C-alpha cells in the first residue's frame, strides 16, 4: 500500500489517495481520534472513483462525523483499470436489452455480475489487510453500499465485516440468493420503491433470503437517484450501533479470515 497524496478537507477529515498494487483507492480518517477507529468499506457501482467521488466523499464525511474511517477502492474494469472483454460484452448486451425494452435475462446478469464479484471480493479483502495494518485504524469493519452481490459475498467470506448496509439497486444472479442465505451479520437494506433499473420483487425476495436474524428493510418512494437525506442518517445510526459494540471489536482482534 503506497500513499500518493493527502489533503485536509474543510471539516478536518484527512483524505489520502493510495495504490495497492495496480488498484487505486482513497482513505478518509476523522480529524482527531484518541484511539484506533472502526472502518467502513464504501462500495460503489462500477462507474469509476472519479465519477463517484462526490457521493463517496459525502458518505466518508458522514462516517468521520461518527468517528469512523472510510475507504474505497477502484473496482475491476473501472476508471483507469484494464477492461476485460467479457464485461464489455455483457454491458453491451445489457444496454441492448434495456433499450429494446426487453427483459434482462439470467445469462446477461450472470456474465455482468459474477466475474465482477469473483475479482472484486479478494481485492477488497486485500484492501482491508492493508488499511487495518495502519496504527490509526483498529476495526471493527462495516460494509456500505455498492453492487449488492459484492456485499453479499463479502458478508459471507470476510469475518472482519460485522455489519453491512446494502443498496438493493443492481441486478442479482440467482446463485447469489443461495449465498444470501449464508449471511448472518446484521443488515440494513435500502430499497427505492420506484427504481427504474431494479426488479422490486427480486429485491424483496433477496431480502427474505438473507439468513441474518437482524435485518431491516428501508423502502422509500422514488427512483434510483431519489434517495432521501434521512435514509443516510438512518444508515449512519445503524453503523454507530454495530461498530461501537465491544463484542464486535473483540471479533476483529483475531485479524484472520475464515
């Protein structure tokens, strides 16, 4: 992990850009902390860190106000990272189906999402290894937002993540429903009821499939970009409850994966 730049934002949050091998990322830490702080890994759609920066930094500032660090890394095939032919073909097939008003078939969804999950999850784990090695970051870890299938896989395979806030706004392969049944950590799921690009019933079925004993569905009227401000406040409260629990911190002390 190599830091390439740093700046203080106007609220005192320290923003540092880094590279992890070929993977760019950004780390935000609170202005001051008396002890190592918990971390929220910020997920985002594969549109590139540059394009997503305004929304990511807003979420990071909210996390810092709660006393948490936040980090985001560039997804495979996004930003300046190399593209791969399978993903570009799947994206073209998706655009063609949506422009024609046709249903998006399972074959397209699998080709679009499953390779991304397979590539992104190990990279997210490597990012956690690097960030949690810093003296100012102590865990526990939460995962927030992003491609929901990435969040599902991380919730299953990464023991350092103790709570997840997921956005039901992306296509989900059928095989991910089986993985969802293995999720046991607390979940806060946001659903925009009129999301033009989301299958509402599939989102409800996925929520039902999650194996977590504590799971909350927050459904709001409006489209994909119409998330109300108070939804962010609710999510912040969710992470404040779970990342400050002593037992969650005790889980982090192992520092190992399943």
